[in-house]
């Protein structure tokens, strides 16, 4: 498929080159834009030809100039945030034009494209949509535009790292959200091996963002599979309207009063540069560069977590022998003391029988006889002298072996001496294992050529690398992670053709849990460590020590030789283990998965004289999975997943007040049946700038590449596998059925209590079809209205019905054995899962001030029996803010407050309550027109109240910053 992509690139480049030969008579459009009240020039004003992409922006003197082949008469549109747009028809002279803009509200007048894939006023959008324009982006108090998404109505974010945040709307939030799509300049921004976007690591730089549009809820009918909970579309600035050199430097501090991590105050640095130029409004070029460096937020939760029961429990390392800290790793490896002693006992019997040629067929029986002869009562512990005497009855060559066996023999001989207790290895805290030197380097370059005023060819390359941390089944250090996106596109007023590839490279990324586990197993193997622990425990108990003291002594002896954090031995072992690949005694991934995507769309509306709106489109993509067995089941084969789809949309306006749109899409993926996703929307204008909207939308998502083909050993005897039949058959889960998690917990409880375990374990039965795509039906009713040109109201309510919801099960194969195999498998939940919610938002402009506020409510209603509640969303969220672009001359400010309710977070990593929290973000800015610059002083979470967005993730404190931006 990559060969086809190369050919397509070649043909489009030939088309681009051919276009250079196209000549047309061009004219120059130039003039000046001033403030009608003050008569002063206004820089940064957008000046375009209506309905075209031709245009420019004003310079510091308010002047503009651009070339066009458009024949007069045409309409020039002049717009700038905070001023009423002006349109003027130009029929004669096109030079030295003068425009005066009058300050005025423009609430609700923004034009959006994503809601219907055709331009329309945001007030008239048939579905809910949120938008941040280029001017508003400059005023945000958050440290980045991506962070500011959390202030939008109904949006929640899961922060796993300073550089990795997952966006979501309408419930079922997740770390690495596969139910939410993210596009940059039309390219799906997901990492193809992960199937979710890695925050904004490979995204747009602060200076290159033109606008951001967010669609809450399902959008599959127009955008294809995925986006079942929402779609984010980010658009960069083009080199025709936004020319010149821009520069931004930001410095700051974080980890203020960070007692949990103990890092002390750390420096934050960010640099952004953008260069753009066009010649004769024909050829355009731009490049942008961004670099961020900081000390990452730390995950430091040491509370004790029961991974079988999926809940917190009392105790710590000093009081619970089976302690498993939330953000402590390596301690997931745990065994039952009696079961382990029984295994050692069975091994000793078989080994000594073989070593003696059958002369001692059962050493346990032999020792019973010897101790009986020495006067030791049945069930009693022999003294040290009696143990020495017993060894004298055995061959000299056998005595060292039996000496090591005696503690296990005694532990099983004496009732109650050896407890039915699980014991875990001593783990390492996350801070000792993870690279917290967060960084992000990204660059984007594009070449543009206009064949005509409406037809443009684009060649674009986005590339980024960074170090971050991701929370999945475990914590993953994405060290030197890389993604490249490369696109060729030909677009016009009514169509586009686009081809792009996304190339993911895991760099030095590794599984933190596996790193700790393999480090432990390297300095002392698990079998040796647990045998030493049990042997020393029995010895301490035999010496009269109480249980707690015996456990403490046993751990201290088993931990002899442990590599200690902060030492050279520890760092050397960590470095060596993190560089070995998964499956070869290490924790490193080797993911080189690629995605190739092709799509096109044509809008026939102009052909029908806009009596009806009619669009059609189609797409095709291939995933080429390549992990060398470190993630996928591809160590001995190549895996390719092909997907294709097509959509059509028909819209019609009935009279002046009512518009209805019907759309449908068909999609097919390699391993699954095709799906049809319809959509019906209606908008009714009840009064000027007041609209009621209603919609029925469907969405679906194919199981991700990992849902299908993952085969990853997280820790010993604990594996993630795909849910398709070939993976289930690989581990014989159809025939040698595993036990359900609930029955396994009951089995352990019964065994610990010494009661009968007969009939407790229940089989988990997989569907013969395996995994299926997940779908949703979404009903929405909303209102958006502008009152008195100053108050914008937006409200909606929704109801979602999910079918074949993809969740996960944890099952235990050979559950009654001493070492059961644990599998985490994605499965479809039987029955329907239902949720509902509502949101309400206000924007109010009064004088020079802009007030905003919104609240959202989300609720999980009906769920099937046995459904694991991973709604992961607070019922209530609230945002409020106030700002002014210019409260006094050249001086502006913005303050945002955010609060959310407490809620339960459930994931394959951990489950627990997330407390409610609130934050303040604020900034003040000073514009310096003489040097075309802005100085901004601000901060996020300025009160420095540390909070976590999801269970097991880091706590986020304040980030205070000072930035200087040169932006003509």
C-alpha cells in the first residue's frame, strides 16, 4: 500500500508542477483598514474575497495588499474580532481601498464547517458545536490552547502527563481515548499503533492555530468510524492570510510546594516560531517550530490497591505483606504462601525421587517417619536439634537439598504455621522508574499553490517527538516517542482530494510495570525470592516471633541484594532492562506502525443552484502493524487492516425558517461486517438569530488495532490479548475456559477462610463471533440564540443508547492452580448501555467586558447486569470566566474558573474515587504596538491546589508563566 501512496504523491506533485504553467491575468487589491471611532489603523484584520480563499491581513499600519485572478465585480469581506464585519462590492478600482470598522459584538456570527462539512453560521449549526477562533486563542489564560479545551462546555480532560492529555465529551472518559477523534488540517491525528491521539505532541504550535472546532457526541455519519463521543478539528493558519515571521518565548515555574513528589520548584520553557510568505497570491510557504521542556507532574499515590477486588484496601508495605501501591510497580507480582510451599514440596518429592533412583520415593513421608522415630508428635514442629538429627538419617549428598526443603516441610506439617496469605515482591516507586523530563518538539512545513482563486494544492509535513507518560493497563514512559504525518491535498470551493500517511515510532518507550517486574526478577528471580521469604518466615515463627515480625524479617532476608534507587547498580539495571524489548526480558516497545489514508468529497450544491445541498465523499485506509511482537501478535507475520467507507448528505431549506438534512454512511473493516450510520438533523429559526435544533445521529467504532491484535505480557502470567477468535484460540480460551473475575475473588475468599471451594469457580464463555464494532444512537435537542446582540445562549440535552459496548474482562485460566494465568480481553457487553445529559452556556458582552459561563450534567442510566462502570465522568461540571481584550489602552486580561464534582474512575490500571476540585486560570497582557508584540503574565491553577483528573494519574499543581510574543 505504501507503493500506491508513493505513486499518488508523485502524480499529485506532477499536477502541482503542471499548475505552475497556468497563467491568468492578475490584479492587485490593496488598501487600509482603520477604527471608525479613533481613526487609528488596525493591524491583523482579515481581508478576503467573499467565498474564496484569496486574501491577506493588515500590517502594523493597517495596510493590506494581495493579488487575485478573480474578475471584478467581487465582494471584499473585512473582519476582525471585536468589530462588526464589513462587506463591499469592488467593481472598478481595486487599489487604495479604505475600510472603517466599528466596534461591536460578533457573538454567534462565526462560520463553522465541521458540523455539516459545509460553511454555516455557528448559530445555525444543526448539532452542538464549540469553537475557539484565532483572536480568542491569544487571550486564553491556560498555558496552552490545548489545555484551554477543558473550559469548553461539556468537555473533560484526563491529564496523564504535562504533554499528554486526553479530551472527551458525554461520558466514558479514558486515558488514551479511543472514542474521541482528533483531526489536524483534515488528517486523523491518532497514533495508528495506539488508535488515539497522544495529546498535542504532534499537533499545531501556538502561533499556527487558526481555529479549533469541537463536536460533542457522535459524528460517524460524516467522519467515519470513531468519534463516537466527539470529534476535535484543529485548523492551522494558511500562508496567504497570515504572512510574516512570528516568535513566542514562554518561561515559567511549576512544582511549587510539591511535597508529594519532593522535586522542588522546576523551570518551564517553551519556544514557538512561525514563518509564512506568499507570492502573488499564487505560491505560498509556511513553516512552524515548537519546543517545550519541563519537569513533568508526578504520580505518587502509594495507597494500597487490591487488583483482584479492584478497590483500595488498608495497609502499607510495613503492615500488609501483599501490599500493592497504586503508583508503586513490581509489587504486582504476588503468590500465595501455602500454594508456593506446596509447589516446592511437590518439586522436592519428584526431584529427590529422581536423584536417589527411587530409593526415597517421597521425602515428605520419609521425614514424617524419621521425626516420628525422634519423638516429634504429628503436626508438631521439630526443634533445631531434631532437624539436625533427622538429616543424619539421610545420605550425606542429599542433606543440603533437604536442609533447604525443611522450612517448607515444616510449614505444611504444622497446621496454621504457614498462613493462607498472599505475599508480593517489594516494588519501586514511579519516580524512580519514569523519565519525568517532559519535552515536546514539533515542526510543520507546507507548500501551497493556487491554480485559480478557488483551486489549491497543498503538500504538508508534520513531525513531532517528545517524552511523556501514558496510563493504560499500566503506566508507560513514552520516551523519545515520534509521529510523522505527511499529506498531499488538492481542494477547491466544492471538492477536495486528500492522501496522507501517519508514521508512528515508539522510540525508547517502555512499560513501567514490566520494567520494575523484570528488574526484580533479574537481581533475584521470583522463585528464589519467594522461597527465601517463606523459608525465613517459617524460621522466624519457629523462633516464636509474632506474625507481623515474622513477615518483616522474611522480607528483609529475601530483599538482601536488592538494587536500591539512587545507586549506580539500580540505574545500570534500569537502563539495561528498559533497552531490552518486550518478550526478551525487557520492557521496551518496538512499534513502527503506519497508516495510509485516502479520501475525497464533492459538494454538488452549486450545481443545483443551492436549491438543495448535496455532498458525497469516500475514504480508504490501511493499517500496517509492525511491533516485532512487542505489542501485537506479529512476531512471525505481517498484519494489515483495511477499512473503507462512503457517505452522502442531502440538505434542504423549507421557506426561510426551517432546514432539514439527511446523511448516511457505509463503512467496512477487514475483520467485521459493514455498518450503515444514518443522521437526520433539523434547524428551526424561531426569530432572528434564535434557532432550535434537533438531531438523530448514529456513531460506531471498530475495535482498535490493539483490541483486535494485541498480545502483550504486562507482568509475569498477566497478559493483554485481542478479542478476535484467532487470539482467543491462540491461548485456548474457547476450550480451556478461564474463570470469571467475580468467581475467582469468591474462590480466594473461601480458600482464605478454609471453607469449601467446590463449585465456586465459574467459566467465562466467549462469543464464537468474537469482538464486534460498538455503536451508539444519539438523540439531541438544543437551542442557540443571540439576544440584543450581546447575550449568546446555547443549551442542549442528549440521550445515548450504546449497543455492543466494548469493555474489558479480566479472567483467570487454571484459577485453582498456584500460578493462574491472568488475561485482560476486550469484549462486547451484552445488552444496551444508556446515558443522558445536558449542558447550558452563556456568553455576555457588556462594554469592554466579556463574561462567560457554562455547566454540564452527564449521567449513566441503564446498564446490563455485570457491566463494569467505566463512565469515568463527573455528573456536574461548571466553568465561568471574565475577560477584556482591552480594558484600558493596550491592556487586557482573562480569568477562568473551573469546578467538577467527585466521581468514580474505573480502568484496567486501577479503580477508585476522584475527589472534586476547582481551579483558577488567569492572565494579564500588555500589547506593545510599536514592536508588534504582546507580553503576557499568567498561570493555570494559580491557587496551586493539587488535583488529579483520574485515578492513578499524577497530581497537577500550578504553572506560572511569562511570555513574549512577536506577531505582526
